[in-house]
């Protein structure tokens, strides 16, 4: 039978239900017990012999002459229901048997009992339809195995695939526990603009839009950083924002154009203090979410019980990319090394961009156990202070676990005159062809000139952290509705 024949058959059943006086999409639903509640208090409810009301979607059915077993799923649990013609009466039994399909939402009244196989079951004494399904659900997940189809029809993926459902429940727990941890440590949650007149705070290509009433161009934010630091100038000492960022860039296993970031800032702090705090936070989340001090990712055990490793950026390049002296390597030297390693180089890429692309392809995948990377060249961030122990480097760190870059952080530059010089250098790079630079922001500079406290700022990729904690290799597996090319 073709899909359209099945659909038309269900529409026919819908109309037949209406003829019996049953509204297939009623507006009101009485108070009910969720199936998880019934299962958890089953013996007590069974002894009470009271009629219970439950709701859910029909997921399976098994007919036995004058009786019918079916599986009901309400989002909290799955439970068996039992309909018997002699006890329900013939008309409602036959209507249920002939007009109700797998996928339909129903309301049932009944009493709990145990079958001979000791399965918790509800003996139905009355039922109502709550919503008719016109399309058949994928049978045992056959017909919807293609990954892109799962992403495109995530509602079916969640309904039919318990692993997917558990993954997103874990994501929700990660976000909740992150908020709890920050608030317990004195951080205030704030919201900053998604639409911004300048796409600043990071090196990335933005999405551009326009506002008709104001007659101006606006950008979807690539980062909330510059607005959060304005709040430090305004007297908020500990702030965080957990929300969406948007970058008009490629899609791969670790990148989606719309993604979720956590950024938090603490006045009178620095990168070294925030590194200690970040390690504490990640270990706390691992303990709360995983209920143990390790996880398995890509077949390898990753441990959170030990102190996280620390390595310098240049030492990584020496160790894994065999660049003997990264500090003195010229653009031509790095271009030759990149090509030898299979790393693409664009004509307008600067020395730092080439170096970082080598790191991303060759070095980062080798960092499996939790590792902080420190001592980046000054040119790598226009917003970071120089390292007080070595002014050739910025006071910055990144955290990589399982080959995934999870955290980027640094001591925030609060000298407005130096910040202006850094912006001018970024503008120069843009004129020379580099696209991924942060433009000059006069309003941010003005806020800095009123006075901005020293601070440590941290950005955490929540999607990648969820990838790590749920053991998946593609970021689209942890985003409910990832960006896809239209069919």
C-alpha cells in the first residue's frame, strides 16, 4: 500500500469517527496521571481499585479475538493497556479496533492490574480520541535511518529512538547544572542583544540583516563578549549569558551556523584564576551528569579525576606538527609546512591563521585527556592582555578534551588606548583581505574609557560539551533542529 493510500485511509477513519459523535481533536483534556506516576505507585493504585485516567500516543497493538492489547506512550513512560469487548461493550470496542491507528493520541480510563506475565497493565473501561495521526509512524525505525532525515524530522527521531531522547535530556541537564553552578558561585545571568550594529567579540563571518524602520543594517551576533564587558564597566562583577550565537561559516562535524555558547566574566579576576574555576566547573558537571569521574569518547576513556594537563601552544606545534621554531617561522615557511601536512592555505591568510589551521588539523585531534593550552602569540586575540611573565604572549587559555575545543578564555584587556591600537591592527588585516577579524567598535571603546575593571572571561561551547558527555561525533546529533540544506 502506498503512503498516500494509507493517508487517505486514515482520513476516512477520521470522518467515520466524526459520524459516531466523537470529536477527533477535542479542546479539553481532564486531569490525568502520567504513566510514570502510575508505574511508580502501581501497587498502591492497584490496591485502591480506583479508576485512573491516562493519556498518550498509541505505539503498538495486538489483537486477540474479543480483546486487544496496546502500548501507550505519554512522554514519561510506556505502558500496556487492555481492552475487552465484554467489559468495554461492543460499540466502543469495535470503533477502537477499526478506527484507532498506531500514532493516534487517546485518553483512557481504567484500573491497574498485572497480567499472567506480571506486566503492569491498565484495563480500559472507557476511552476518547485526543488527536488523529494521518501519517504512519516509521515501523521500528525502518524507513528513517538516514541521518539527515532524522535531523529533518527530529520529532520522529525523538519518538522512535530512545538514544536520541536520552541525549537531549542529558543536554537539558548540562544546561541546568551549568546555571546552578554559576549561580551558586555568585554569577548573575543576563541577556544581551542578538541583533547588533557591529559583529564583534570574535573573529568570524556574520549573518547580515536590515531593520526597515531604522533604515540600518544589523548583524546576528557572533559573540556576546563586548556587551557583557560593558556590564563589568557598569558595576556587575560576575555575569554570564547562555544563549545562541550565529556564524556565517561552513558546516562540519564540530560546527553549525547557529550554536549555543556560555560566556561568563568575573571582575578583578584573570586567566589563571578562571582556569582553576573552569576545571572545577567541568569536573562538577562530569560528576553531576555522568555520575562518575570518567567517560568513554570515540572508544577511549577520558578521566576527570586527575588535574588537567597544561601545554604551551608553540610546544604543541613542535611536538605534533614538527615545526622546530614556530615563533620565528615566516609565512612562507608555514605555507610550505601546511601544504606538506594537507592543510589548505588561502592567498590572504596571515601567518597566525596558517599556524592555527595547522594546529586544528594536526595537533588538536591528539589532545584526548583534558588539556589546557596556554601562551598564544599576541596576534591571536585583540581583546586579551599580554602575559605579565612574557609579553610576547597573551594571557589566554583553551581547553581541549577528546580532540574537541570546549573553552576559550583570557585576561580581558581593559586599557582603552591599547584596545584602540589592537582594533586598528584588525582593520588593517581586513583591508589586506583577512575576513575573520573583529572590527573597530567605538561604542565599546567609549565604555572602556569610562573605566573597565580587570577581568577574566571564559567562553564554553555547550553543544560540544554535550557531544563529549553523550559520546557522539557530530554536532548535529546534539542540536534539536540543525541547519540543513532545503530539500
